[in-house]
C-alpha cells in the first residue's frame, strides 16, 4: 500500500509594512512652513547606522516653561494605525498651532522598526518592553532609554493596538494617582464618544507594557498607555486615537493651569 502525501498550499501571513510606508504621511508634513521638524535618532549597530524616526512640533510660547510630551507608536509589528493617528493629529496642530501653546511635542511613529517589514531602519530585535532598562545590546531599547533620559519629558504617551481587548483603555503608570481623576477620567469620557470602553479590569496598568517603569528617570514623567483593539476598523481606530490625543493635550493643559494657581 502506497502512501500519498498531499501538499497543502498554506496562504502566507501578510507581512508587516516597512516603517517608511507607515510614516509617509508624517514626512509629507515636514517643512519650515508647517513647523513640523524631522530629527531622527540613531545608533551604530553591527557596522551600520540604525535609525528611529522622530518628529518634533514646537507650539507657540506661553507664560510658563514649555512642557515636553513624547508620543510613542509602532511598538509592535501588528500596529498599523498609530502612525496614521499621529499624522492626522500633527495636521490639526499645523492648522491650529494654538492647540499646542506651551508644549514641545515629540512623535516616534515607529519605535520598534525591527518588528516591521524590511526597510532602511529595520534591525534584528525582540520585545521592546521586555528589553527596556535591562542593558540590552539592541539599538531600539538603547535609543528609547537615551531619549527618555536626555530629553527629560514631563509626560509619555504610548499607543498600542492589542488583541483580546474589550474596548479602548487609557492606563496610568506609576505613582501619579492625582492624574487619574484630573486627566485619565476626562480623556476616557471624550474617547467614549468614538469607541466603546474596555471593562474596568482592562484598565490596570502593568510594568510589562510600560516604557518608563523600569528606569531611574529624573524628573519622573507621567506615562499613559492608550490601548485599542486591533479588530477596530482602520478609519475608526485612527479617528479614536486622534480624538484621544487631542483630549490628553487639552486636559493636561488644564492640569498645568490648576497647579500654577495652587
């Protein structure tokens, strides 16, 4: 009796797009007229230069020293839309710069390029969150750690698309309990107008998905994780994240104003 082996042609999984494809809309906005600057960060690795794209928007001056906020996206290879949300948010700021009065805003649309398709910034790497603050030899965690330590942000916002999430979640990391009511709850109320919220149990922040918890940073920035289900349609996902970014900026400005009147 002969045995016949049947070859099954399995359809390959779609490959993540290269970082350059994800950030094209942001690059198109860069010019002296718009005020959006491109200033990538890089490090040497395996005899070549590894780069993470960085975009900076300087808002109009205010009566206080500028507050520096960092926005990280593209932390996982299955995230397609945080870069798009950043581009739409940046376009809003260009059209109405007063929205960013008193702020210096830093955007990192593809923070972990090694998890995406082949491209000029792709490198071999692992889990960025797991590698941070562990003396990793890989360039991505080194660059993120250096940026957090040198720029000394007042706040860090990370966008994440995740499986098995029951809705949008905005999580606060660290000991900034005062911001839960003043910042997180108003932001969730605004976001709920666009997307169903996750069950309360999904709002618990963990060190496993924190960019700052493992580092000794002075001053210590507040950190928010904005998490949205990967199953959310593209247009809705980008729109929800854009609304959430606007809400964070607006309510954090209110927090600053309140603290200055204490």
